């Protein structure tokens, strides 16, 4: 008996499956005691999970039971208030819940033709963010998968503009000059995120890594020196608005002011930190961001959206569109119109309407709730930094600007940090992996979950005694 539509039609079987999945989702979203959890070795996981894929299915009940009892416990709960490593994720309940709706609704987020309603809502969020950062109302962009792809897409647009300008110049003048550099270059801080080097590798361009000050801030004089040295081969400068390792903001205003003397595209990588421009406490740190030609900020970091979402915004979206629109016979219907299609603004085509969870959450709670939650983490970071300075065995590496607090335990070597970190996770106490700076291992709290408390943090410090 064949039944090709079994997986798609509404039947008693599909009703039961949907109920199982939504009940699980509801419980997880409303749970306040989900354990931190931890990974297992591959062989152990394989043994526990057993074989789940064969010609006949094992059924939804069995499959979700494997997920609930074997797979999920082998995934660290990134929304745990004691997840303090890397950059944590803390989706608001509205955002996380709405992700279920996005999945259930078979939305296509790539074109206006197919997803106008979703694209409208995403664009309202992008316009709101652009206004918060002081960009003109004509600014716009797209939600892409993450800051890595956002940075790459922005830099590709920057180089495309420079190449177009160069070839226009060559056509206007006699072809003799040959001003094209043998290598294109992007200038950024030596403390910039690894995704800038990754983008440069993909683009086959060189990175000029400029040293930041001792405080971690990339300053205009250092950038000016690099621009003077490398001349017209520099097509873009990347300023970091909240470095990943320290949460330090570069001198955006000073770097932007160099545009008066040098011709470059200013890209602001605010994947982690730019969200803090929403907080009255930290807004001043981002002065100058309004001069960016492009910027990114990740909603899956400090804007409390689920994975995976990066807001990529261009000052002049037309430059992004020209660099990225894909052309083919089967796309002519989409590209021969002036409709706003998100696919056109980054190195991607098919896309989930991944900005909608943030839209729903912002619409639900209002921007004020975001400002308050972000401010609370900034304040908590400052408070725990004070506490670290008070404790005799601990040394603060740099005073925090945003929510990242980096400190050393006096007398510890890398092996001590590693053992301590493993103990914290094995005991299901906290997830704090070591980092390092200038060759010295350290401990690092990345604080952005509004449920993280001062007591959580001091209890972790107590384990270092
Ligand atoms: C996290 C981060 C990135 C990369 O973003 P993904 O979303 O992980 O790809 C880029 N830049 C900075 C400053 C970051 O903190």
C-alpha cells in the first residue's frame, strides 16, 4: 500500500505528531529548571541514541524521546544564566516562542513577491535599528545568518563599489595610469573578530591588523598611519563596536573623521556590542557610528533573539543590492522589478524570515524593555569587576565597557584554568571557558543574560579560591 502524502496531509497521525512537538516546545519554553547540560563523547552518544534512521521510521514518540532524553541533554543550554562563555544567547520568551510560528508558517523571506508581509516587518526592525544608530531613513539591509556572513557581505559591497569607481576612472581617463593595486586591503584592529580575517580569505584580500591601545581601543592615529602607508589599496576600514574578547568599542568618531582625508568604506562590526547603543548608560561609547557605510549587529547575541540572526545595514542599500543580486532566467520575475527583496543584499538567496522573532518580541515588549535589560547587564559587569578588584587573588585585566569581564587568578597556569572550567561544567555549576590575552590565560565572563545575578558570579569566583 503506497501513501505518498502520508507525511504532508492532516490526519490523526500528523495531529499526534504536532501535539507531541508543541507540547515539548511549550514545556521547554516555560521551564525554569532546564539543566545546563554538557556534551558526551561521540561513542557514548552513539550508544545511548541507538540507530534512529532506517527504511521504516521509529515514530514521533520514540524519536522525540531520544531527543528529550539523549540528544538535548548533550547540548549545553545556551540560555542558562550561568552560561558565561563566548557570547551567550538569551532569547526573550516572546522571540523564542515566535520562532515556532515562523517555522510553522512556511514563510519565504527572500523576496517581496513571496514574503511581503514578513519582509515588511523585518524592514521595520531594520529601520528602527538604523535610526537608533543615527543612520538616515534611507538606510536598509537584511537579516543574515550571522555576523560572519554580515561582515563578508558588507566587505564585498565595499570592494565592489571601489572596483566600480576605479573602472569608471580608467574609462574616463587614458588607460595609461594603471592605478589598480596588486592587492586590495582591509584595515582593522588587531583585536577585531576572526570573521574579518575569514572574509578576507574568502575575498582573497589582505588584512592590515592595526594595534589597539593598551585599553583595547583602536584609535584614529593608528588607522591614519595604516591608511597613509597602504594608500588607495585600502577599500575598507572595519571598526569594532564591542570586541568579542573584551567588549571594548573602537574610537568610531575619530576613525570616521578620517574619511575627510582618505577614501574608504567604514564598516562597523557591532555583532556583539552595538546592541548596547540602545542603553542610555553606554550609548555615548558609540558616537560616530552614524557615519558608518555599513554595520552589523547580531540579534542572536544582545538583542535577545534565537539563533541565527545578524542585522546587516547599509547606509546606501543600493550599493549592497548592486554587489549581491543574483541574475538568472529563473529569477527574472524577481529581479526585473523594483521590489525590495532581502536576497539581494547579501551573499545568499533562499532565506528564512529570521528577523521575525525579534520583530515579534520588540512589538510585544517595546524597545524600553530592551534598554532596561541591556543596561542591567552593563551594570552587573561593572559591579562584578569591582568585586574582582577587591578580591586579593584576582586581577582584572581591563576595566569593562560593556558586558565582558576578563580577569586572572594569580598564580594559575593554563592547566589550572582548564581544570577549573571542566569542574564547573562537570558539576553543572557554570559554563565558563578560559580565554587568553597576549599569551596569558585568563577567565572571562560574558554577561548578557538578564537572569544572571551577582550571586551567580560571586559563587563562581568562590570556586577559584
Ligand atoms: C560574534 C561576532 C562575530 C561573528 O558573528 P557570528 O554571528 O558568530 O557569525 C563578528 N564580530 C564580532 C565582534 C562578534 O562578537
